[in-house]
C-alpha cells in the first residue's frame, strides 16, 4: 500500500463534516447516484461518464475543487471483472468464492483480497463490489458460487480478511448483498420472510462479525424484500440494525436497479446504484429528479442529505482513496500463484477408495472424459465473470430468458486438466473422450486402466438451479463409464452441491468448484498427489432436496416479474444446523473433506464462564505432509440441542508433527438473540462442545458450564 497510516475514526468524521459543509447541493446530489458503463445489457454510453473514464459497473463524479476523487466501481467476487465493459482487458480470474470458502483459510482470503485491491487500483478503480456473504440457504441458489459458505462464522471470517486485503491497498470494498438475497428466482420481486431474531443469529450475524472485523467502506443492499420491505429501503435492517445497533459509519448503496423509491433515502439508503437499471426496473432515476424534488419540498431534511454525503466521504477518507499516489505495479505471476493456491486449497476430495493419488511414474492407460477438460475449466456467470490473461479458452453461448440471459455462457478458463495431467504423468497414456454419449464414453473407459470423468454445471446470477442434477446428460455418462471401468474417478466443477446417483459405483470423487485460471493445474496436482487435498465442504451436500427446508422452490419456473414469497422457515438453522436438527444424513456433510494423510485429535479441554475456550491437539499420523481443518461445534446449549460451528483452524503439519489449537468462541454463537429486549442472551447451564472432522463426524466431545448473561444490541 502506498497510502500513509490509517487516519483515526474521529479525524475522518471531522474531515467529512468539514468538506461536506463546503459543497453545493448540486455537488451533494451528484455523489448519490452511480451510472453504469456500457456492457452487454447497457449498450449506449451515458454521457454523464466523462471521456477517458474506463467502463465499469459504476461511476460517480468527484468534486475536484474539494479534492474528492470520482468513484469508479467494479465487481470483484472472482477477480476484477471486465467482460462487456472493457474489451481486451484481462485480470486474474480467481476460483469461485465457494472454493475460497472450502479452503477455510483466512490468510488466503487476505492474500486474494490484496490481489483484488492491487489489480483494481492499477486500473483506477477505487471501489470494489466485493464481499459477497449471503449464506447458502438453498443449494439451488444460482449465486452460491460467489459466496463463501452456509455458516455465518466461516463466511464472516473469510469475507473480513478479503475486505481487509482490498482496503489495505487503499481501495474501498463493499460487503453485499444485505440481506437474505439467498435465491435468484424473481429476485426483484422476491419477499424473503424470516423471524427477525433468527435472522440476527444467521445471515445478519455473518454481516455483523464481518463488518466489525473489516470496516467495509460501503454496504450493498440486496434486490429482494425482507419481511415485506425492499432491502434497499428497509429501515429495520438499515437504520435499526446496521446503522443503529451496530453503529455502522460508512455508506449504504443499493444493488444495481435495486432502489425502490426516493423514500429509501429516508430509510437509510445513501446511494442509488446503476441508474440505467433503475430506469429498466422502475422507469425512473429515484435519487435524481424525485429525490431533489422531495428536498425542495422539505420532505428530505437537509441533515439527512448531509449525512448521506458525509458517510460516503468518511469511507473515502478512512480507506484513503483521496490519497492515491502512482498506481502500484502488479505482479501478475504472483497473482496467478494466489489463484493456483486458492484452487489447490479449495478442492475437496469427497470420496477415495484408494485409487488416488495416481503415482507420478504411472504408465497406466487413462481415459479422461467430458467437461471440455481438453480445453479448460468451467466458471459461473453474471456480474462476477472475469476474462483471464490470454482470454477465455472458449466461450459457448448458453442463453436464457430475462436480462441476465444475455450473459449466460459456458466460459472455459485456460489450464486444461487433460494437458496438466499429461505433464504430471509423463509415462501414462492419456486419451480424451468428449463425454457426449454414454455409449461412446463407455467404449473408451472399457479399454483403459482408469477413467476420470469431468462433470460441469454452469451456475449464473439471475437463475436458480431447477434441481440438484448435473445437466447435459452427464449422470448417464458417469454411470456408463463406471459400469465399464471399476476404476472411475469423478471431478466435479460446479458452483453448488449436486446429487450423485452413481456415487457408490465410482472409486473417487473430487469437488473442484469453479477453480479459476489455474484450475486445471490444481486439479492435476491433487489427482497426482503433488498436493494433498485439504478443502472442506463449506456447504452441505444433501442426498435429496426432500431433506432441505424447501423441497419446492417458490416461484421456480414462473415468468420474470412474478411476485414471489420465500419463507426461510429454517430461521437460523441453516445448512448443517438444519440437518442436525432434523436428524437427516446428507450425502456429504458440511466440513467434510479427505486428505492423503491422516490426522488425530487429542487432549480436548474446555473452559466455560462468559464463553467457551477450547484447546486441543492435532497430529499428522500419516506419512506425508498435509493440512487439516479441525472444527469445534456447539452441540447442546443448556437445555437445548443446538448445532453451531464455534471455531475452526486450517493446520498444516509434516508427518508426526503436532500442533495445539485454541478456539475462543464468539459469545454470540452461544447465545440466542432476544428480539424484544434487543440483546443477546446466554442461558446458564452446561454447554456441550464437540471436536470433529465434519459436522457429522465428531471425534471428541466434552462440556463446560457457561454463565447467564445479556449483552450487545
Ligand atoms: C449484482 C451485484 C453487482 C452489480 C454491479 C448486480 O447485478 O447483483 O452483485 O455488484 O450488479 O455489477
């Protein structure tokens, strides 16, 4: 970072007040709206964007006479996005957020955040629309791949480090989409119903912890309604919770086309984003004419207008976007290594009946089948798409209804798994079959020693998956291959859990998610044992949709624009919490992931009191180095069975090496939120704590007495 040491909160507040006081009302209003650059959806350049400004998701003019720079915003879930906006621009294409989630590695999140900050800054972007943290409540959500986990603590821990990495480079990060934008179906007309206290214990807890730990400059609201009010104008969530209970000092921006009316400003929204989409959605630019009219009529108080501007300014000053020196040099080779390391640590080995790793000197005859693995690896679509250096290996148009259909493509990122396996197994004989027909694939598989099938599914912003099945007949291909060859390995490249009707027939299964621009390499390294897999599932893989809270997804298949209500009746019991409560056995549990070495846990001790402090030892009992992610769960709180992940740590260990781990539980994870008293409440009693390899694989457990107390807001 080239900016000077971070200024104090009171300094930036004072400076924001002082600068704002010198503004004209026109200057104030100009800071409250962002205009989109041209892309596949917005094809005509808006003349409010000056010549020479690079196209991106949002532009807000500055006030040069007062030293206020323009805001240039770009998306950043999987890298600094570019498709459509800046033809020819490329950026490091990271693995999906869910792959980062699977690493359970906050230090890696910090590194990739730094990478995002540097690449943004080198292009002049000073606001990154990063920090996607919606909990994976539904395994069909088309954007789960952009997010981190179904668990609030994992999501918050990793998001906070990513945001800290971005902001340490002098670039503002958002955290988004506040809140409960957990399904894409009819997202603009979706009313997410939830018990407010349960909301505090789940999605809002993730936001609360991440905001505390990383102070993101802005919070982006969701498209949906929450309990009847649009997120962008939801005064309960913005005023009472975010700005009230949590004292959030930064600014709240809408999602693009997600400002429900000028009155949203009275309910806490500070900036309207992506004006052109508001024209499409609402036929008006709310924070332009209508908000100015309201101000002229005295309906928008001057103090509120000043507050909106001051919030933006104080985030700019706190992060230092007004203090930029020359653009940093960007080491793209180092950034490629971050993408590779994230892919390596994100791959989850779900099953291994001894067939992996493949020996480096193997002279086996191997059939590699399907998934365009001879070309590259799959990724997801929507505003998060990133063109990697050298361009996509291939783009195959998929299409679909609605405005998001235009951008729905099978983007193949370079680094072909077939070529990478060839490099690592020079003595093997490797053939590729496209996986087009079960019969044809089975013919090749039957004459080989081993078959590796690649199965892909393209998830996309704007669409939920209709079910958990692999598309394009891939289940039938895997089934036929497994029938033809007992040594079948399946590598999944998906953004969500899938069903695996063939799971008993195959010898090994690895989930590689969308592994980014170095993904083919990382997959090959895991298959051949160059790297011992260490990813753990950040989302439960159900055995069937009937096990989940909503076997039927409301609104699925209805026309775009159909008002839809989704009841998140599971409340705070999201994912593994739900499975535990319902006593359901998933296909693969949250936290599950195999290694090529073995780990033992011992010496679990737990202290109670105001919270839980646990200590335990992890030992690598195998013959090779590897990383483990021991997980500490609450299983019973006083008189109630209640499953909560209290802590986790990714531990890298050489053979025979041992490490002591300490977990200090955030007391909110032991508490219930008392909505009437507006505070957290811990009941006194014995709290059972379990140390496990996964939510369904507990190794050691014990209990400790915890004191009653009420705290927080
Ligand atoms: C997405 C946001 C994104 C914005 C700007 C919207 O469609 O929901 O996550 O930041 O576009 O590209």
